[in-house]
C-alpha cells in the first residue's frame, strides 16, 4: 500500500524530473536532480526509483546518494510532502520523523578522470552500475552471464546515440531501441569498436560499429594472458563463460594471424554445427593450419556456448576433454562432421 502511495506521489512530481520515465514495474529513471547528473552528457540519467521492501527508494549512480522516497520528496517539495505524510498517516503507516531527516546533499563535481577515462564510460552506462531490476541486467541474468563479467558490458538507451563513436554510421542506424553493448579494445586498451546486442527481439540481432578501421575487432584481446591457453570463440557473449577467452565476432578466425598471438596457445572453439558445410570447411582449414580445435561430442545438442551453459553443460570441462590437433584432430573431424 505504501508502495502504491509512493508511486502516486512520484507521478505527481514527475514532470519536474528531467528525462523521467518508467523502466518497468516499480522502477523509474530520471536525471538526478540532487547532483545535476552528468555535466558532459545531457542524455545520461542515473537516478533510479525502485521498490525496496514495501517502499520506493531513490538511488543515484552518479552521486551515490541513496534515500527513501519520503525523504526525496521532502527535500524537493515540502508542501507536497505534507500532503503525502498526511495520507500516509491516515493509512496507518509510520510517518518518517520530520526532524533531522533531510539528508546532506553533496554537490560534488562530476567524477570524470579527464582524458584518460574511457570514452565509452562517458557515453554509456556500465551494466554493473545499474539496478538489479534494470532491463539489461535482467537480460544478462537470464542468459546466465557471470556477474563478475558485468563490468565489461555496457547499456545504451537509444542505439542512435552510438554514432557519437563514429559519425560514419549516422545514416545506417535506423532504430531507437535500447541495447546491450560489448566493447572491443586493441592491444593498447584503446576502444576499437562495439557490437550492440538486441534486447527486445529485433531482427537485426547485432549492430557493430567500428571506431578504428585499421585494427581487427577481437573481443577480450586487451585482457588476455598470453602465457595461458587462449580460447577463441565466435560470439563475444560466449567468451564471457570461459577463462582467458577472446571472440572474433563471427567465423572470421583469419583475423588471428594479425594479432601476433602464439598459435600453440590458441584453442579454436567453433559453434556446434556439424551439418553446416561452411563451418566444416573452416574447421578443416584450421586443423590443416595447425590450430588446436574443439569438436563438440554428440551428447551436446546446443549450438553455442551460451545455450550449452543454459542447458546445464559444464562447458569448460567439455572443451578441455574435446580439444584436438594434428592427425588426431583430422581423424576425429571425419567422424564428427555430418555433411
Ligand atoms: Zn545524483
């Protein structure tokens, strides 16, 4: 009941909250009016109202303030707060004590670390900084993506804004939907591109934007340990389920030649498509070239690593037990392919 009342009063004052919108049931978002939110990006809105126990709570991911809706309202509009308190009181709820509840608001300067801060952090929200009930967080959780990887992922509210990374895409990006953003970095940790995954079933599942034309887009390249086995998969999301993994984004494993990574350290993990002629040709070629390759056992029906994880397979173990090279790989491959 209190949640209902909180939401009613939030609606009454919502026209005063910039970029206010409902995100989903009991979650609302706006630019933070307490700290002023990002000074560099006017589209950033990092204030969230969300259900906490039986009340609505406010949290800003820019200034880190966290307070009950009652206190938020009191700080913003004392007249409306009086009405709210009266209504809440008549309902029999505890009225928050009026005295000494006004929080001390900190009007800190926005926390940008000047030029060395990643461009992408200025433009987008990192998934690990968003509330548990946020659409993109729910998407990642539903796909069993490990929480420890959320800090590598970003969220964009409107895909059109991605052209700020490279104006060349201005006319080719038509939609305005929100997406999950997976950033690619080069060996020096510089952003080389992003791929944006659909969250709401759009036909165009991935939209890729290059920031640098000269470097091959390989996901995870910046954080790979070259002294350990490096797993090379097709999809960036799939790579999140493995340790020390990179993704070529598709089947263009030829890019690996440009990375300077030592061939003997690489384990090439194609999707599980023994009936796909093109894929079989590529695996054959990789074996010829001396790569370690993974041939999924017939007990696995799923097509990619994410599906396998969601079906309950121990993917790391499967990979360890089904990696082959040279002559063994050739023989295993003949028995494996179905085309
Ligand atoms: Zn704030």
